C-alpha cells in the first residue's frame, strides 16, 4: 500500500521495527521476518495466553500486555511502524490517550496501519467513530499515507512544523517541556503530543533536507 521501491517492505532498511497491537498468533510479525523487519507483538492478557505461547515457540517476539493507564515499556521513538488489525481497541477513549501513546512510540515520519470495519462501514455508528478518529489524528498532525478497502495507513509528521502551526488551544496539547518521554516504568500515559526536542529537531531538519536532495 505504501508503494516502497521494488515492493520492498522494509523500504531499503529504513523500516526495521514494528509494534503489532492485538496480535493474535502474531502472524503479521511472522510475515515480516522474511523482509528483515522485527515486530514486537502485543496481545491483551485475556484469552491470548496460548496464542502468545505459539508465537514464542515459532521464534516470534511476543508478550502479553495491556493498553490501559501506564506507558508501554519502550522509550519514545522505538518503532517505525505500528499495526492494529481488528484489535477492538477504543482509540477515542480518554481524549485519545491510547493513540497518543502510539504517537510517543513512533519515530519521526513513522506509520500506523489501522484495519477495522469502522473505517469504511456504512453503519451510522461506525461512520461516527471513523469521522471522530479521522478528526483526532488530523489534530495530531498525522496524514493519510495510503488507504484501501478497510485499511488506512497514517503517517506521523517528520518535524515539529505542523505542531507549531496549529491553532492555539488545539487538543490534544503538546506535552510540557519537562516531560521525560523516555520514562516508562510505572509512568502514567499522558494525553498530550510529544514534540521533538530542539536537538532532535535540528538533526531531523538537516536529515530530511539531505533526504529530499538525494531523491530518496
């Protein structure tokens, strides 16, 4: 769907790490292994224990966890890609708290692939959910990178520019400058966007200028 050159899923090595939320038996992670992409598969701690055991026995990184109130145990910018296929997660709850946690984990320009009946169903309630989620990611400065059937792929902005251009008072707000986005153990999720630091922003601006100049 993203049309990487030569249909290369790992985009010539630029896409290496994936977080698969609600992974089931981790078939998505297994599929990515042949493309030199490592997926960390996360399943809810309910009926999935045996499925995760099956994934681990096949050598696929997987664990039981929960998207609840605490940050997932990864520092910010840990993944280039996140994936959720019919994972039954209410991404709109608590001012988009769970989606903002994914935003914290995604690297600059990272992707979120969301496959759900809500995306294209004609049911009035499903259309409402889809409209509200589209509005939320828009305020988070995510853009549609690809869309097909019941799947949409959003892309996180590569720089702070879009954040700085938002109208004052736009929600979700930017996190406070003293927030440590890499602190995870026992730290509550926060309903705010983690901007890039000045040092990080300077590096990214130069990187994307070189990236564009060479035509990658």
